[in-house]
């Protein structure tokens, strides 16, 4: 299980969900205590996109992790 801190803009959500849906792994995205499936467009839109989000990948997918790097925050 790997975790990444990201920021998403409203116009990036559809592409993010589409890319997550292509992965065979379980991917969750959360803010505070709200955790949703990253492959659910309604779930991701329901999060507070003005805040830092945490993406949890249950497994290893180098292509998706490379995709996430464009949204990553410096930790």
C-alpha cells in the first residue's frame, strides 16, 4: 500500500478518474475522514478539492504513480 498527497483542480477530476479506472488495483482517495473509490467520478467530485487529498494505491502500478507525480505536493 502506497500513499500520495495531491491537489486536484475541478477540470482535472475527469481525467484523474478515467486514468484510475484503467488500473486493475484498488485506489482510494480521501480527505480527513471521507474516503471514496478513486474510480468513482461522483465520489471524487464530492470531496473538498480545495484541500490536500491522499491517494492510497493498494499494490504497485508504476504507470499510475508516474501519472500521479503531476499532482504531487512536496512533502
